C-alpha cells in the first residue's frame, strides 16, 4: 500500500468522504528522463483512464494459488488541444501530421500517470502507472484519442542466452551414495536460486538492482542467489597432464556445497536434520539460507545450530557454527598482460560489498584466488607464475596479496591489510598497479574513502596499512616475463571465489598497459551508478544445473522461471519489477503486516463460495538431474572439414551442438596410433622410410578412443611398401592444431570454437586433411558437457496426518514440469507445501467491487471483517485490480485470493515468524 502511515491521506480516502483529486499524465518525448517540454503534460486533456493489473497463473483459479505474472496496462482517453500552438490531440497523434505524437518514433515513449489527493495536510501525489506508449488511436468523429500503454515488461524483448552449468558427474554420483536415503544424498548438493537467473535476465535488459559491472570487468558476479558469473566464463578444462584436484572437484560447482549434519565416519550420509529454528523440515533449508539484501538475495551466515557438527566451509569436518560456502572456479575471457613499457602502467582491481559482523568466527570469510601464468610458463616445472589472493573475515579483518615467482631467484609477496572495520555493509576493493622497474602500487577503497599505499600516509585509526614481503623485496621489479598470452599457447587466468555468506557484487577488472594518468576503476555504486529498476527477492526453488537457453525473449523466460516457484512477478506503479515468493506474502499476514482493513461499507458485495474443486491433498511432481561429464564435445564429420593447404595457417570457426560448459583450449594432441602401429622406429630401415609405413592397419586405437586429438593425412598419399596387400597412407607432417573458445575477444560462449590448423609442409605440397585416411575424419575437442544423471516422478500428500484424504478422498494435482522445476529437493518441498495449503476447502470470491483507493497495490494483504454476518476475519491478497479514473472519482474492482488456514511451526515472540491475534488457532 502506498503511503500507509499518512494519516491525513487515510482520512481523505475514508468511507463517506468526498474525494478531491486531480490527475497528471506526462510523456517523455525527448527520452531524456525529464518529462518536460511544450507537449509533455496531457493532464488537462485527460477524459478518463482505466488501469488493469491481473495475475495469470498456472493453476486452476478454484485452487486459489498465489502464483503467476502480471503485465500492467493503462488505457487513457484524451481530448482538446496541446502545446503553445494549441494543436488538437487528434492531429497531434496522427501519423501524417508531423507532430511528436504522430511520429513513428513516438511509439514506446515513456509515460507516467498519477492521482493527486487533496488532504488536510496538503496535496499528496500517488503514482499509479509508469510505462510506455504502445498505441495511439485518433478518432476524428469523436475528437478524442485513445492511448494504450504497458509497463516495463512490454520492453523485455531482448534475446537471452544462458551458458549451461552444473556440478561434476563424479561429485554428483558421490553424493548419490547408495547407503543414503534420497533426502540425505540430495540435501548436501547445493543449488542455484531461481532468483539469480531472474536478476541476471533483468540486468541483461538494463534493469538493475545493484551496480552494473564495470566496462573493464573480466569476472563479475552479483552473488545474489548464486555465484555464476555475469562476466567471464567457467574455468576451462586443463590440458593433458594438468588435470588436478581443483579441476576435478570444484570446476563449475554451483553455489554453496551445502554441508550436511554428518557423523564423523561418513561425511556423505546425513544422520540428523538441521536444528535451526527457521527450518521445519529437511526440505525447507535451502530457501532459508537466503534473505533480502541491499542488492537482492544475500546468503545468510551461521544458519546451523552450533551444537551440531556440520562440515566446514571448505569440506573439513571442523565443527562449529559454520554456514555453507559458495564455491566456483572460473576463467577470464581474455588474457591479462601486466608487463607495460617504462612509460605505461597496467592495473588489476578486485572488490565488492561485504557484510561485516565482529561477532562472527574466523572461518566466516571471503576467499578469492587469481592465477596469472606467463606465456612461457611450463606448468610441469612452474617456471614463472604469480597470482592474487584475498582473505576477508566477516569479523572485519583481512588482507590481499600479490605473489610473484620469477624463473630464478626468490618469490615476492606484497600484503595489504585492513583491520577493525566497523559492523555493517561495506564496499571493499583494491587496485594493483604494475610498472616495470618498481614494486606494484596498491590502492584500497573502503566505502567512499580511497587509501593510497604510501609509507607516510596518515591513516585513520579504524584502518591499518601494513606492507610485508616474504623475502627482501628488490627495489625494482622486472615483470617483463609476463607476456600477452597468444593463440598458440592459450592459458586461462584461473579464478576461484568462495564465501560463507554476506557478500554481494564482487568483481575483477583489468586496465591494459596505458598511460598512468587514467583514473582508477572501482565497482561500487558511486563509480557505477544505476537506477533501481527491480526488487527480486529470494525464490523458494533452486536448480542444480542451468538449462541451455539461446535467444529466448527476456519476458517469456522470466515468466517461465518464475512459474517453477510458488511466487509472483509483477511491476509496481513506479515501474519497478518485483518477484515475491508465497511465504513472504504469508509472513506479511502472520506478522501483522496487514496493509488494509476493509469494512462492509467498503465492499459492494461479499459472497464467498466454497468449492469441492478447491481441495488438493496429493501432488505429484517430476524431477530431472543433470551433471557435466568429461567427453569429446566436438568431433569432425567430414575429411575435408579442416583441409589446409601446404605452408598455410588456416583459421576455422565452428559450433558445438549440445549443452557444453567448457572446452579444453590449446594445442590438440596428435594420436598417430589411431592410424596403426609403426613397424619400426622412425627411420628404422629401408622397409619403413620416414617411419610412416604401418605393419598393422587394424587401427590400434580408433578415433572414438580419444576425447582430445587428431590425425592428419595427405589425400592420396601411399607408402613405398605394403602390409597384407593394403595400401597404407602416409601421415601429414609439420601439422599443428590449436583450439580456442569463442569467435573473438571477449566471447566466452563454449559452443563457439575457433580452430587453427597450421600445415608446415613445404609450399606446393599436398593439402592436409584432418583424418585417419581418405574416408575417416578425426578431430576431437575435449570438454565438459551436461548429461542426464537421475530423473523420475514422485507423489506426496498433505502434511496433515491424513485428515484431508479421510474427509475428501484422494484429490490429486500434477505440478507443471520444466527444466526450471527440475531439482528433487525443492520440488518435493514445494509440492508438500502446496498439498498442505490446499488440503482443506478454501472460500473463493468472485471479482469484487470495492471502494476505489489509489493507494492499493497488487499483493497487498487485505483483512475483511463481517462479525454480524459471514464472520471473519478473512485474509486475502490482491491479485487483480481494475481501476477507473474520471472527473467524478475513482471506482475499483478487485480480485482477491484467500489464504489457507494458518499453520506451520511458529516461534513465540519472534516478529518474523508469528503473531498471536484473534485469528490464532490454538491447539
């Protein structure tokens, strides 16, 4: 409800009062946000207006389920003349008049509509609609123009593409321990809130709830419901010989590897349920790990009971009050070059928002690690590498360091400390500046204060600046070994981020070598300003894997994702796009945050109808789990696909079909044994010239043996001898093949490959085919792709001890299935909740005429009382408004959905979880 605490406004709008009001209708023809100009104000031209806001859900109306989406529309009739020229509105909006309203560009012009109420304390303007002009229909006969407008959802037509993601098949199968029950196995798997995807889609459309990523960002995540990157890709698969622990266990893990309450002998099998007072069942935990934060859902800390022994945030069973940790390993999309010339500097920045709480233990922290290999780095010998580490403890102490290990000599580590940060939400960031011949210069920013790294700096007492080196650091620092990574020697800049709660909007940004006069880049709201355009709260549902989405319209995708949860997505009168889950609405009722109390004088007619069809006590649902596996994600299909002339380097761009997460970049490996075993060593005799003659043409390891590799063959070439009467092909020589992700700088789409083939044969030689022989193509690219893991359909009943089934028999419903409603754990949770909420008949109201009130909004909770008649109180939420505005006043028709009986586990004296009033059902 708008202005709920304005007593003068409430009095002016109360029953029996004559409402004095005026309307404002303005357009922003200049598209500059000012809504000014000679033709902007149509307030005096308004004849009438009609506002329509209605939810469309996926369940039958009789069930009274509060879910769905709403697209607000405003229809306005105007007449008279406009502007200093006194142009008639019919001419103004005519497409042939040359006036602003008739110009083709007038469509989608921003518009605002408000109602101003005259009160004893002065006029109060209440915005009623913010949107865009979609259609103007002039009527010369009537002398009027009907304008049709719609809210921001009408503009969300931009295409959205989502890169698939998931956890490893090996880790997923480990979690599916056959000795554990389904709940025990599934509950420790983590998940990504649907809210993250809604925010991501909105941000891609230019609708922000937090700061946009800096233009210089190479990795950025809002962390609002998960840590999938908004900028940057997943850590690409390591090359042969470098598959280590990190790649196997943590690559592309979705948010928080959720700790189970486990016994010390079996970290997989959960032996007890969460003891948090916020959790009623083992299924309800995931959504309670999140709450509304400054920029969207924020991960809570210390959810678990300290008397239990959860897994530690990094998997260690160290006990204590440890929350979940979000884990993700990613790679930057482009190489980082930090070896500027003597007149240049290169910069690398890292930072974001963090909630400081001095009462938290040390293990509640953020940890980040960026690895920076040089182009001549040999990972087998670690000839040269470096990196940046950051630890920030929730209690307000942390450090960031840059580590450099040259090919010879000692390593150098530079620390920058922050201590004693006060409690609250703070912006914390660091910039490293690199210049040959001097040490890196570190600059910090805390909130709106910048602290240069100078020895004689006058530091305020709440901040501490300490520089420590692990060895005697040289006075000058030569970083010339850091070369820009080239296509032949691709290495990713691996980036790991973990948190245990309280973090939002963290990013990594890079300024390539250039003038030192360039300003430093920061990622806070002051440096990356935005207008708040969304209010996305935590979803109750999550997913374990990201479906592949390519080119879907933003609004269609938002509706699909929102429908997988129990919640509503809609815009308000200021054009802010909201997502609210059903529990938040119920909690508004249960905590007494009722926004309006209506008496019988406010309602034209009140006839509740109770229907047998409103009873559902059995709900079935489907689930489908997927995870990524290591496989050949691309295989050539024709011997001529990558044919390359001699003495030539050819570049090919191709695509991968399927749900690919990442590929292994860099040189492919020649798999000569796919063409048979050599008879002798190279040059081993006259019978084996050049080593290319094969004595066994039965293909020792055929192409399907290899996830990564290739063979090359010069079409038509045969050996000087034979084996078993078969002509044996000669292998092409001097051929190298390199694979990279994307089709250009900054392209992180793993389904788009750039393949470079270098044919080193002398000019005039034969064209090389990437094949085993004349008929068998062979070029395989290794990577990670999603594959099916587990799926099925299950049925749950209402959590009411069988009361509903005993009274009404089995009343069943199947929850709609989609890739966004695929997680077993949360879909089970939501299905039980739905069956319990619908287990008893619920009164339904037809669309009701009520006293017009411009303060009323969608999702307001209304309480109706009729003590002498049908009783009460009756609680309902507003799911539809049709409001008409004329010079005589405001009339309104509302659609309401009633709440089911109160239930669940209440906590006395907890304002967030219960309130005792006359509607409380004791016992």
